[in-house]
């Protein structure tokens, strides 16, 4: 018997043996996966959720034709079947990869799916009921598309009561999707065209821990953060905010407000967030007239970035602060009282890094008791 014929028979036997380990539905899914392997290229988006084992790092076909594909209507499929536009690895059956394929529409999502990836496509709209069948979804990636708010169904996420992570950054959204599932833990909406966050836009999201709204055009936040009882991180940088949000959650640990137009902060504004560790407000319009003596006197804050504002004096900070960035302001004096109200062996600042370069302070203006107050400092730049 010719050697080539023998090899074909051996391969056929192996395929039959492997397919025999699955039921009829899994046979077809496995076969689809097997036939698509010839189109494989690297895929590096690996989902991980603490209650699940790490997701399958999958290889998928790269498009060989640069022409935009036609825009057919998504076809309904059996609840278990993987759409022909996507890949569903048989050894990670709850994930569906449809990313980077020049898709202009959302394919049908089988009901068993928990992790679905549509990023890096040309999708412009989400039809009403697109996810009604996939009520088990926990992780939905729609970033790097062209989705607009006007072309989204009014309640497209309404039935996803287990959804925990929603990625819609780098789209054409002009407002927040609403309503959003109460189960949501992470909301990624950076690099859109959102200009306002209504007071009720985030209402009911008591499980939300991370909110990413940077690189938008937001000029007003109101009190929309106040009811987010689990919020740990709020990134509102690179927007058009003229004032800080009205009220912070007590749970907040990281607040990013750099690259806005904020010129004042209310007295004891940060006191309502006793867990707050990191505050970044560089590249704003802050002045000493817009700050009170206790604005930054919060015992929890470890890092405070006020660089590139319009400050003329060093604001008073708590002795627990470890990193203070004030470069690029208009400060002309080194006031040791900003760090230590009393200077002695017992009372001193925990400050480790102090940046004052790019101001009007002279190097010889450092007071003689500075080494005693700032005894922990390893970096002081003037």
C-alpha cells in the first residue's frame, strides 16, 4: 500500500477516535474548530475571572482580504452552535471569539456563552434583543468599533443580569448606555464622545468597582458617583470638567481627574472617602484661592499629584502623605508648615518623594528645619 494512502487512513482513524469522545452536538462544534485551524494567527486577549479558570488563549484566522465584507443579516442558529463568523474553542466552550474580522454586525450569540469578544471590528450598531438569548454573559468586549448611541437598542443589556464586565471604549458613543445591569463590576467607556453623565445614569450599580470614562468630553458629573457603594476606581481624566463630582463614595480608593479644567475643591471634600489612597489632579486650573486649609488634609491619601496647575503656595497636606507632585506650578516659597504643624523628634512627615521643580522656588530657600520635618524623604527636587 502506498505510504501516502497509509498516512491518510491513520489520520482518518485518529479523527474518528477523537470525535467518538463527544456527543453529536459537540462533534459538530469540534469539527468546525478543526476545519478552521488552517487560518490561525496569534490572539493575545486572555480573559480571567476569579471564579473561573483562566480562559483559553486562542488562535484565529487573520483576514486575507482587505475589502470590507458585505453586511448580511445575522442568522439565527441552534442555541449551542457557534456562528460561522466566529470561533468557539471546544475546550473553553463558554467563550466566543469574533474579534478583528472586519465584521459590520453582531453575529448570533449562543445561550451557553459567558465570554464574548467583538472588539476590533467595524460594528456600528447593536440591534434590540441582540443579547436576549445570551443571558449567562459575564464578560462582553465591544471596544474598538464604531458603535454610536443612536444605533443602539434602548434595552440591549437589559436581560444580562449576570454581566460583570462591559468594554465599550473606543467607539462613537455620545451618552452612557442605559439601563445597565445591576451585576456590573467594571464599565469601560473611555475614548468616546460622551459629554454629560445624568444623575441617574449609574443608578442601581451598587456592585460597580471600576469606572473608566477618560478621554471623553464630559463637562458635568453631578452626584452620579455618590450612590456607587462599591466603587474603588474612578477615572475621569482627559475631559472638560469645570468642577469635581458632587460627592464621592466612601469606598473609593483611586480618583483620577487629571487634564480637566477644575479650579476649586470644596473644604473637606476628600474626608467622605476614608479609603482614598491616590488622587491625581495634574493639568487643571487649581489655585490656592480655590482650596481651603483642609482640602488635602486626609490621613488616608498616600499619593497626591497637583502638578501643572496654578498654585502659588504649597497646600497643607497630612503627615501620612508619601508622594507629593507639585512641579510646574507658580510656587515661590518653601513653607515647612505645609508638611509639619509642629517640628520635633516625635512629629514629622512621612513624605518620601517631593517634586517642586518647574516653580519659582530658589534652592537656598529651603528652611533649616526641613531635614527634621522631612526626615523620611529620599527625593526632593527643586
